[in-house]
C-alpha cells in the first residue's frame, strides 16, 4: 500500500540553477523530462521542478515555502552554510524545532529542521 505523502512542485526561472541548489541540500534527479525534473534524497524528501512560464515566478516577491524534515540538520546546514539566512543557525526555535532557513534561486523559503527532543 502506498503511504500518504506530499510533493511540492516548484516553478523555476532557471531550472539548472534551481536543480543545482537542491542538489547541494542532498537531492538527486530520478526523472529528467526536459522542462520537468523529479528529485529525491532517497530518504523521504521528494520534489518536482518545472520551468516557469514568463511572469509566473518573480524573485523577491515569491511567497512560496517548503519545510524539509531532516534527522541530521547540522550535516545539511554544513552543505549550504554560505546560503543560510540567519547567522549561527541552525538553532532551537520557540515553536519547538531545531532548524535553519535559506532561499532558493527564485526566493522560495526553504526551512530544514527537526523537532527538539
């Protein structure tokens, strides 16, 4: 039986740059259909990227966001340390998560974290 899960589909202005960004986080391509790519990390993260039509995505005005739950948040942060938004992150948040945040090439807010034990 297939378990329930969600998979974000992100429209991107530069598919190659966006793919490279998510590969730094630990994703890899499992399906390349030209203007549509399917990525996973092999542990539960799933993401689809599609080329945006002109005007769909405006960097700096993008209200999209995704949350990636990770067992080893520090290891993921180490791969993208130069892109982390908050100095000193990851750290514990008042809402009970140990996390950090960064923005993808189109301004999608990406948070990576885990519940505080």
